[in-house]
C-alpha cells in the first residue's frame, strides 16, 4: 500500500469517527433538551433559583379543595377598594406510617385516661407533619383497635375520637404546590369589567394577594385553571373608611384553650372537646352586640398555625360569632410551642397591618393574661395611640399567682394601674410645685420665772441600776405569725440576706395583715409569689407607655366590662 492509499484510509477513519461524534453530540443535545423540558428539571431549577412561579402545573385531582380564609376589603377612597385574598389548595392527606402513628396517638389522647408520655410523642409527630406538609397525598381513616375502655366510657371516647379525626384533617391535608389558580372579585352591583387575577401557589400550596377594584366587592371566587370543578366562593365584607373595629385574640379570650395548663388539656381543648365545652360564657353575645348595634368590624388574630384554621373558624361559626377576618400564623413547628410562645412580637406585624389598613377607624383590643397580649397591644400605642380606645384583658385563672391568689392579685394590679397611672399622667399644678424654704423665726428670750422645774430622774436612775445588777426588764411578747410550708411555684427567701430582692421590705416593716402581702411569710423566711412579682414588673412597664385616655382593664366575665365597652363605643360612634 502506497502513501496515498494510507492517507485515504486514515481520512476515512477520521470521517467515520467524526460521524460517530456528531451522532453522539446530537443524542446528548437531545437528551439535554428533553431533560430541560421535564417537570423534575423545572422544579429543581425553580427551587435552586428561589423562583416560585411556574408554567408547569401539578395535577389537581378530583378530591382537591380550595380553602379561602376569612378576609376583608377596605375602602381607600370613595369608589376604590383593596381586597385581601388568602388561602390554599389542598388534597386530603395520605395516611403513611408517620401519620398513622400521629392519628393513633391523637385518638389515645382524646380518651379519658392517657399517659402523659403520649403528649410528648404526639408533639413530635405533629411537628413533623407541620414542617413537611407536602409529603401527604391521600387520606384514609385509620381505626385504632384499642378496646381498653368499656361501658359508657367507650361511647364517650368514640365521640371524642370522631371529633379528633375530623379536626385533624387540616393537619393531614397536603398542599398542591405551584399550581395556577384564578381569583375573581365579584361586585355588589352590576359591573362591566369583573377583575380577575391569575397566580401560582407557593411550595406549600398557599397564596396571598391584594387586588384593587373600582367597585365594592361582594364575594371572592378561587378556582383551579387545570380542574375547573375545583372552585370555592367566599363572601367578603367591605369595611368603610371610618367606624369602629375590634381586634381579638382567640385562645383563652373567646375560646378556652388552657395555655397555662398541660399539653393534654391543650390538645383536648383544641382537637377533641365539643365546641360547647370550650366557650367563654357571655363572649358570643358580647361580640354579636358589637357587630349588630355598633357595626364593629371584628378581626381575630392568633398565634395558632394555619393548619388549625378549620378548628378556629368552626368554633366561631358554631358560636355564631361575627367574623370580618381571621389571621393565623404560617408556622411550621409544634402546636404546643406555638400557643405557648411569647406572642407580643409574633403578633405585632399582623396587628400593625390591620390598624394601618384603617387609619381613620377606632379600635378596641381584646386579649388574655395567659399570653403576652398586654405587651403586644401596648407596643402599638407609640404609633397608633390615637386610634386605640381601650385594651381589655381577660383574667385567666392560674396566670397571676403561683399560690392560688389570682383574684386578689388582679385587684392589686388594678390598684397599681390606677395609682401609678394617675401619678404618671397627673398634670402639674402650682400646689404640686415645691414651696421655697422658709427661715424659721427667731426664738425670743424666755424669762426665768417662766422656766419649768427639773424632771425627776429617780425612776430612770433605778432602772439603770437594776439593769447593771443583771435584772433585765420584761420584754414585749413576740407577734405570732403562722408557720407555713413552701407552696409549689413559690420561692423561699431569707429575710436577713435577701432584702434587696423585695423592695417593699426595704422601705417599711412587715405588714400586720397577710392581705397586704403579695404571698405568705413566717418568722424567718418569705414565700415569694413568682407570677405576681412578674406581673408587677410587667404592669410597671405597661404604665410607662399607657396614655391617660386609653383604658386598660382586666375582666373575668364579659359582664365585668360590657357596659363600659358599650358606653365607649356609643361615645365614639
């Protein structure tokens, strides 16, 4: 083979190799393009880039449902409205192994007798379900075969378990992420152009949007663009520019939750007890009068997660309580921590937004002593003090005293509020200004004939002589003070060493009556009521920010405050 033939063969091999490479490149590009078009690649890219919008919809099954949360429309100027719309699209949750265990524990906790360890186990399972709500796709009822109870208790337990399964549906439900929904704002009167807005749900299947219309809204419609059978309607209330509004907490303010109790009580009050057993007597009537007679818009703000929205709204509907809007937290953690956490900062953003939306309206704020509602509301005063009429705090038993003196301590706090507030905000007058110091008059010389006779010191001399000879004079009998044992929740302080912890001991002796003392004491020790001491500090801080024109009252029953509340509303109508 000559050189030319060798060159021709080499060129042929090169061309063949290049053709193989070209085929490989085409296959590779084809595979890349196919991958880019896949939903998996798009979802990964969107999550990596933080992009929640997508043109790719997950399937919307027939059993999917849309939940619209109670919200409001606000009039910003005559004929112009902004409507807040929020909610989510969900499917009933899949009963995987974790959810089976959680539901089994929930049903056990609904029964009359259950070990406290079950609460800790449920807490962990609940946290897992809240943190990863996207992992469920189908729900089936799970039957627990535990038949340890018998007789009438079985029937009671069965009712509690049925309630629990129904209320747990919001926790088990799985959101449909990044699916396209269409929001439609209906009009109270015939309108030429009805406003619609298309949006994608977030990674949890939830959405929130504010839509402007040039007509007064009457309802909100949300529907899936993939499955037109999945649709939900919700009436919307248009709130005028001026008027009266109420912002109320939910847990232990309008519904008994037991925040200061243990985990099992909290669970049962939320998930298994009938709504009728969780009512704060008199509150539904109070709210109905504020709505019907004074036209109050009523907003409910709670630290509970959105996963229990069906329970909150279900309770309010059962009690026939007016609802302008419900605001819960988008919280991914356990339910017990959510209702026990300090609420002053967690609620502040929502509270500020509601008041900021209505700059010409006046507000009454309702909360309870089980959380930090009083701090949350007082923190609004620097910016919104001219809009706040009053702050009413429901007194929850067990929150004011470690020694069982709740009612007495509330009275002390009310006196402290009244006294300190009057002193802090009392206007200065001329009579209050310190008078200039006067020079004492000169004492005239006293004539000798007016001088008195010397005092007879015989008895005092005899007393000194008796003491020097060892005969001690009789002592006064010691005051009898009852001996006590240290109660649970109290703190034992040594009177000789810890006076600096008790300011009221530094300025005056021990009182003669226990009624004046914030706790109990014996001859050598003091039992400090820790909760009351904390409340005294909290109240002292509150007084500093509380203007004289804003009333702050504690109430045990609505009757304690209703007349004053109605008089205030009438005066500002």
